[in-house]
C-alpha cells in the first residue's frame, strides 16, 4: 500500500467551511496538485495577481480537473480600477454555483489578505481588529497600512442573485430577486 503525502500550497487555509468551502493560498505548485485534487474538490480557482503566463503544468492540471479558472489582474490596492477588480472576485464568491473556491495570489499574503479581509468585513461582519489580526498572521507580521486602510474603507453595492447567495453571506444586502 502506497501512502499519499498531501502538501497544501504556501499559506493555505480555509476561509469558510460551512455550507460551502472557500480557501486561500499562495500560488499552487505541482507538489500541491494531489492535495488540491484529492482534498478540496474545487470547482473554481480565482487568481489575484500579476503573472500573465501560467505554467503549462498548471494549465494542464486545471483542465484535467475541470476547474474553472479566473485571473483577476491585481498588483495592489493602490492601482487604478481596483474597486472593479475586487467586485469581480466578490461576484464569483457570491454565487454558490462556484463553490468550492480557492482564491490565491503569488504568496497568499497581501492581495489575498485584502480579498479575505473584505469578505470578512462585508459578508461575515467581522470586526476590523479581527481582520487586521488575521491579515497580520498571513503576512508574517508585515502589515501594509495602505492595505488595512483600504479594507476598512471598502464599500460596494454590487447586485447579486438572491437564490445563488451562499448562506455564509449573512449581512450582504444589495441583491436582486427580493
């Protein structure tokens, strides 16, 4: 009998593990593929980052596993059009048909930290101090004050379909289908 060793991606962690599963991490490497395949059963991967070329191995893995891949170009929260890019991610997260979802950046620190912080704030009602603490854990204590201020100030009124809204999104208000 051969034992399989599962190695999660850098900075991997569940974000939500209720009626749906949402995960965060750094960029998956080939050594992580068996973990992703056998343990997560992903439907969707959202990459928030600045890499334009995916490795051939990664593209093949995504295709073989039937995982939908969304690349949302994002360097930092300082860039132009960042509001629209984060709203793209939120629309994917606010559709139960996309779950389970993995959101990753290159290292799973700052960009994913901003996205997860906004999810915690808008969809789960976390306190700002709890969001800052989690951000600090994943960034290795290297808090980017601009990121934290951006999370604190971020607001949106994107419309989503009520019947596709995951149950964990208890406090999100702007929906269609009321």
